[in-house]
């Protein structure tokens, strides 16, 4: 099973993002993004994301599903 951190790294790589610890900014895959507008955060048990251009959570979750990125369901230590 891929760890939460590996999923976080994979999501950042797929969206051409850059991270500093548990925070990242990336290009949103759900619209034609010329300036990084996707915020990605890593918590103890899930990955959170928000598109500052207004893409819906369901669109972002669909992208994750289609790319085998698990964003939740991990046990916090």
C-alpha cells in the first residue's frame, strides 16, 4: 500500500507543484491553469486541496481517483 506521504508526493508531481513540507502550490488539473492556483496540504491522515480559481472538490477528487491518488482513509499515528 502506498503511504499518505507518497500519495502527496505523487499528486504534487502530477500537478507540477512545488512543496515546502506539508504545504504545496500547483497547477490545477481541472482547468487551463497558467498560474498555480491549487493549494495542497498534508495532514496526519489525509490530503486537502483547494483550487483558488473555483474548481469543485468533486472535479479534483475525480482527478485523484483517475490517477490512483488516495487522499484519505489513513490512520493518524
